């Protein structure tokens, strides 16, 4: 069985009288070759020499090979075989086509098998836009992530690989938004409340004058972070300015408050204040008891003086 045109020649051409194909005489070309066109099917050739001896042979001529599909050989090559009965002709070629990615080999466009090696530079990238950080949420820079290998890159070409941590913009430092500038008197039992705008889940501890404050001296509750110093503890604080810090994972929110020194009892300032208060109370109530008492004492004193004068004069007259 053959495919395509069949071309043949006869070695002892001078002794050949005729050549027929299926009973039809064939004529040699100028080059001395005989031709049977493709797709002739089954052909019976008969050769007759000058002495009228004959020789017969049969062959089948197809219109080229009828190949099956390409099959992978598992070594980056593929093969296809002619399906014509009895042909057995095969072709073997290298796999080709397709495109490798960072995680997978290329896929042959003929046999469908993967071949070659992954292409570490060929990524399928998604762009993640930049986002500003806030007090309660982290932000991120603009970056790209590969759909296949999940790696991160700072550029859209996928040339500069980075880590996820490299993309993160930290939360903004927190601030005290309520309770600034409070003032109390030394020894005063008054709870003091302060509020940080940090996220409550980020709360760590409270510091007073840079020292960590024991949890028994304050309470902390959400909204965002509300810290209240216990009244009994506040009463123990010495006079002066104090700094409170509400510490979060994103930073420390600080503010100050003042404990005013308590005036000592019996000081001139206190006496003046007491006298002024008494005078104001008398004026407000109309109480004239003190005034009447002073007038009575003055009259008694004057009577004594008069009596003494009279007694003296009388004594002198009798003399």
C-alpha cells in the first residue's frame, strides 16, 4: 500500500514490451519512469517482455495518508499514525503552541499535553488599588497579585516581587477625643473619664505618668476606648500635672489632667473666707443678734464709766 503518486522504473527496460495497469497500457515518460496517480485504489500491474513472458503485481494507491490524531509520547513530543489499512506510516514531532505560566507548563496545541517548564515570569496579575489608613483600619499601597502563584508585586509587569507586609500602611496614631484638661483638688474623690478614638479590640493597657497602671484602678469599655479612673484611686494622687496614656496596638493616645494642691486649714485665706461668709449669711438672713450684743456691751461699759464719775464727784463734795 502506498500513498500519493506511484513512480517506478524498469531496470531491463529494453526487454519490456508492454506495461499495463488494470489492463490499460502505461507509457514511460521522457525520464523513463512510469507513473500511477494517487487515489487510484487497487492497481494490478502486468509486465510483458519481448518473449511474451508476463509478471503481475498488485498495489493499492491512496490519496495521501489518512492520519489519526496526534498522541503525546510523554517526552515533549507527539506522534500520529496513518489510519489506512496496512500503511502503518507515522510522524513524530516536537510539541508546540500554548503558553506556560508561573505555575504550569505550556499546553501543546496539537496533542493537548503539557510540555516544557513553567515560565516564572509569566503571571496573571490582579491590580489592588491603594487605600488610605485610618485610626481603626490599616491601609495599603497600590500593588498586584498573581492569580496563579499568589505572589505580590509592586509593578504591573510582575518584575518586582514584594511581601504582603510590604503592602500594608499602618493605622494612624490614636488621639484622646474626650476628657482633655480635667482638674480636681488633691484628695478629691472623683472618677475621671477619658476616651481614645482607637478601636477597642486594639486596647492594650493604661499608663499614668509613663508607668503601667494596675487594672484595679480603672475600667475600660468600648466606644471607642473609654477609660475611667477609680474615684478612690484619684483621691490618692499627689498635687501636680499628670499624664494618662491609653495604649493600643496602633499607638498611645495621651492627655494631661491637673490635681490642684489643697489649702491648709486655718490659713489667713481660710479665716478671711470664713468671716466673709458669716457676713454674707447675716445679710441674707437678717439676723441682728451679733449687732445687738455689741450695742448692749457698749451701753454697759458706758454706764460703768458714768457711775464712776458720779461717785467720785460726790465724794469730793462731802469733803
